[in-house]
């Protein structure tokens, strides 16, 4: 359980907070000329050497998969029979 809390705090919380800040920080009433200039500027930037999927992202995804596997092992499977079948 402690491992799950640590992994979620390290992986999921920063991703969610970055998304919330990004969505909440930009709310124009209409499309402005500076928006077009910003798009042109972002297209002109060279691509990062790491790209979208770097070693840090791979490590975080590996941690999430490990948490999922540990929970599958630790939590017992749901019973296949209902209570009615077990009374017989």
C-alpha cells in the first residue's frame, strides 16, 4: 500500500497538476493575433532530443505497471460463485 502511495505521488500527481495548470491558464474569449504568432514560434523550435517518450517517462510508466502487477497479486480474486450457489 505504501509503495502505491509513493508511486502515485511521484508519477500521477505531477502529470495531473501540469494538465490542470495548462487547461486553467489559457482561456481566451476569442482568437488573438498573438496566438497565431505563438503557434508559428512553437513550430519553429527544434524537436527535443529526448522527444515525447524519454527514459524518465519510461521509468514512470514502468512504476505504474509494477504497482498494477503488485495489486493483482496482493488482492484476492473475486469469487466466481454467488451466495446462492454456495448454500447448496
